[in-house]
């Protein structure tokens, strides 16, 4: 199970994990693929957020990310970026579709 992140409640990545479950691989290899997918998702969401913030606000966001609660992160983001939840969802959905397509194109899918 991946670490709960501040965006976990608004992003649905189960379709990706469903496709990964179909890959012919060991449990260990599947776990590694899931971990990579989680990390890629995290980086994609951070990129989407950081691209919307000023330099000063990026520093505040990153400090909040490291030290504060989810509530503090969301408060800052909602004050600084209009429709931030939608932007996060769009980024995550786009990545999810790309990953599902990539997995389907591999030979090891049942």
C-alpha cells in the first residue's frame, strides 16, 4: 500500500492498478510496478501544482508538503490556484490513461 498523500481522496488510480494486476509477472515485480506508478503519479501532480504557483508560493507549498497537515496544504493551494482540485484530477487522469495504454501494449498482459 502506498503512502497516503494529500491528494489521495481526489485521485482515482485503481484502473491503472487493475491493468497492472493483469501483467504476467511475479508479485514482487507487480509491487515494484505499482510503486513506480505511485511515484510517477506523485511527480506528475507536483509538477501540475508547481507550474501554477509563483516562486514564493512554491516555497510555501513545498514547506507545507514537508511539515504541515493536508489541511494546511489544501488551504494554501485553494487560496493561490483557482480550481486546483480539477487541475490535479486532469493531470492524474491523463497519466492514468497513458499508463493503462502502455500496460495494455506490453506482451505480458493476460
